[in-house]
C-alpha cells in the first residue's frame, strides 16, 4: 500500500478527531454556559386576584414559568394604582429581569414602564394595554372582536328593541375596545331603526354590584322595556341578570358576557345568560412567559402585529376569542377542560345537566 495513501488516511482520521473534539468542547461549553445562565426572574404585577379569570391567569403564568425554569414573583395590587407602582419599584429593586403587567389603569401604569426603562427592564403588557409608554410587547385577545361577538349573539336572540350597554372600567383600555366592537356590531340594526341604544353605563370596578345597580336603574328608566343587555363580562352580567330576575325578565331578555366564569356557564345552561366570550388563557399565558424570557435574554419574541398605544407603536400578539352559547359549550369550554363536566354538574341542581344534554340532542 503506497505511503501517500497511508499518510492521507491517517491525516483524515486526525482531522476527524480534531473536528469531533472541537465539537465536543463546544457542546460542553454551551452546556456549561446554559447551566450557568442565571434563570430569568419574572415580576408579575396583577391588578387583582378577586376575579376567577385572574386567579387562573396567575396559576397558568406561574406554571409556565416553572416549565421554562424561570423564577416568578407575583404581586396583587388589589385594584390600587399606587400600590401597583410601589410593587413595581420593589420588584425592580429586587433585580427582576422582566415585568409582566396587568395594569389597573391604562394611563397611570405608564409610570411602571418608565421606572422599568430606567433599569433597562423590558415590560410585557398582559391582556390590557398600557398607554403612552414604550412597553416591549402587548399580548392579549382581539378585544374589538370580543364586542362584536357579544352583540352578534344577542342580536340573533333579540333582533329589535331597546338595548342597554353595560360596560367595564373606564380605566381599562379593554373596556373601550369591547364597547367599540359592540357599537360596530350594532351599527346596521341601529341605522335600520330596529335597535335603539336606550342607555349605557360603566362599572368602575367591573363588579357585580355595579352591574346590578346600573341595570336596575336602566330598567326603571325604561319602565322595564329593555330588549337586551350587552354586558362586557360575566361578573357584571351576573348583576344585570339579578336585576332582570327581580322583574321576572331573566331568561326572556338576552344578556351577553365574557370570561366563561363557572357561574356564567351555569347561567348559559339555565338560559338566563345568552352567551359568554371564551378566551383560552393557556396559550395566552404560555406565549406571554416565553416572550418575557426571550426579552429578558435580549431577544425579540415573534409577534403578529404592531399597534399604537397613543404615543408609541408596540409589537403585539392578539389571540382570537370564541363566542359560546348552549350549542357549542361542550365543544369549547368543556372539551378544553377550562371547566370540566364534573365541576359544572356540582353547581347545577339535580337533573339540570341531563336536561341540558337532552336539549342539545
Ligand atoms: C378585562 C379582561 C376581561 C375581564 C375584565 C375584568 O380587562 O379582558 O377578561 O375579566 O378585565 O377583570
């Protein structure tokens, strides 16, 4: 066998061996770097934990953080802007790498973004938009679509008459988007003279009590002649239905909602609430945490669009909401496990579930 070939063969092995050892050391190095990469510390600032959906968001966000080895510290502002800003500063002083914020007040929360910016900490505006400040990402649902879905199902049940619009907190940017979608969806029926917006009220704390008071007052003013209540979420819808039931109108006057709260699912089954808007929170929380970790590491999360929040254009991810009534409750909220059939049966009276299932056949 000639010498040249022998040398060549050994050179080949040598080159291969050198290449493989370089590859191995790179791999080892990256493992070391990765293992030594400090886990990202997320600061989660919630407006409140008194409503069912925020409890669920908080659990889902914490669960995802755990899955991706991120540390997460949760703060509940109990509906107070001052407390939320104080909590933000505490987290920033504690060295968080990124903030996920559910603002109580869309404008006042800009101070949180400014404080974070001073520390070079990115902010994710979660579900609700923070206005007039350079947040790094806004992630939510298409909230104008939420309003459109609410009126489309109510119009199907009450195509004409006096409508009462029951809105959420004016401090919440979402509440204005829901209202915008509702009014867009009512335009045609209004201009055709079929529907009249007989009244509109805003619930500063999104509370059931406010929903009840406002609807009772609207019913009194209209002498009970209200054809439908377009309620922006399930909590205030519950108050509206209480006011309607006092006039034996619950079940005959259509009412919308949002959030697929357990109590609302029961009302939909009973027929006192016409629909709710289901927003799958799992994907929202997962994408928010993944984006927060990417931002904390100096990377740009993939976004679907950009929108302006007044003075800044903010990268955004908007997920699609789902309209739910008796017909598709099983194939959405229940099949997703958002609420299990067992959980619902527990709060229904004996026989109500079977009657519901039989009705659907
Ligand atoms: C909105 C949110 C709704 C509803 C409401 C009251 O911002 O999008 O899902 O829960 O707040 O908390």
